[in-house]
C-alpha cells in the first residue's frame, strides 16, 4: 500500500512540476515585456537600482505567473524528490524560448529546435531514473537533517559567498558580467528549495492534524524562504533588465539546478538510495538538458534552417574537393588558365584560414 501511495505522490509531483515550468516560462516573457516598456518610457531601469517596474502591470502579470508557478513548484516538492522537481525546470526554458520567438522577436532556428528536443529527451530520462521515494517525512526528521554538520558548512559557505557577491563584486562587475547576479540567485535558490521542501512537509503534517504551527522550525523556514525569494527576485530582475532573456534563462537554469542538486545531495542524501544505473541515467539526462539548452541559445543569432542544410553540405563538399577539381580543369583548359589560377588560390586561401594557417594571409 505504501509503495502504491509513493508512486501516486510521485506522479502528482511530476504533474505539478511540469505545470510550474509552464507558468514560470511565461513569467519571464511578461516581465521582460514590462521592463522593455519602461525602458522605452525612459524610466530608471531595474539594472540601475530603479523600481519603476512596480507600476507596470505587465511586470505584475509576470510576477503573478511566476507566483503561480512557484506555488505549483512548492507543492511538487511536497510530493516528489528535489532530484526530480528541480531539473524539470528545463521545461520553463523551452516555454520561454518558444514564447520569446513570438512575443520578443527572438528567433528559434534549427539549432534551437534540436535543443528543445534534447531538453525534452533529457527531462524524460531524468524522470525515468529519478528516486521515487521520500527520505524526509516529518519536521523532526527535517530538523535533524538541517543540523547535519555537512549542511551547516554548506549553508554557511552559501551565505558568505552571497554576501561577498552582493556587497563587493556586484557593485563593481554586476553591470558587465552576467554571472554575478545569476550566481547570487542560484546559490540563494539552493537554500530556498530546502525551505520549500521543509514547508511542504509541514503542510502535509498540518493536513494530517499534527500541531506543526507550534513547531519553531516551521516559522524559521517560512522567514528564511521570504528572505531568499525576495533576494532572488531582486537580482533576477537586474539580470533580466541588463542582459538578453535567452542568455539569462539557460545560464540561470544550469547554475540553479547544479546548486539545488548539490544541496539535495548534502541535505536529503537521496543519491545514497539510488542504484548505479539510476545515478548514471540522472546525470546523463541532466547533461543532455544542458547540451540542449546550449544549442537552444548559443546559436540563436545564426539564421539556419532545414532548407539551408543541403546548400551547406554542397558548399562543404566543394570546399573539400574544389582545389583538385580546379587544378584538373586548368590543365585541360588552357584558355581559362588565368581564371583557374585565381580560383585555386582563393580556395587554398579559404582552406588555409579554416585550418588556422597564417600563410593564407
């Protein structure tokens, strides 16, 4: 019976995690649209410390959409392991990429479509190999986990690194280096996921009739969650305002997911109860998602479609065989010798440049 219940909870968490990705992916587009409208009006930008976005309804629509996604995500952590829920955030990247191509005029070329497919396949592999049983079911167990020396050291390092980035590195390099604000969001996000997981357990106990409101850990987790989420929203807004959405979203996903998986491994130790093939499958799925996201955004400015593929292949064949063909033609057609010599030199020059030869210049 308990095994059946566990599988039932697993699928509830899976559906909630997928719903969360849809809402969160859409929220990036709405918030970016709102920030762009403010920029056109000449308002002080969020990246410069301004808060004019609080008067923009599109930004609030994006915030509500993200809130709905976070609520679904919150509930998902109560039913499924963090190892499953967090990586499925890749679906929000897909939603963001697809919607940005329609509403932000950001192109989705062949590389992007292949990247979307790889991300979906990677997510599927992770779902298949993810642990399907909970390791922490009560607040007392959660309290014991939070007091583990390994997690205490990890949380202390996260707080120290975040403070250094916020007060030292951010004011100097935040406007030019995309990794500064995203790293702040990501490492703080690892702690917020731990808080969400604990509060999800508390809510389940509350519905079971247990006096969780009298447990001090419930209020500590709630206060910590508010601080963490507020910090994430602030610095994510800055990153979105300064840098392109299609760059912020994938980098944030990779950094955030890596931070959460590290935190999950230290706090919940879900990896200890997974078979070797499941661990390999989970990492393979995660790496597949990363490759997909890289393809989705690294070549976003390259105009490349299936219709261009045969042309590209023909050009490559001609580049590989062009020198020999031109030389043969020159020996057999004396009247075109001067033209052929020019073509040979041009082909050799292109080939040399591709091979990194300085003699071509």
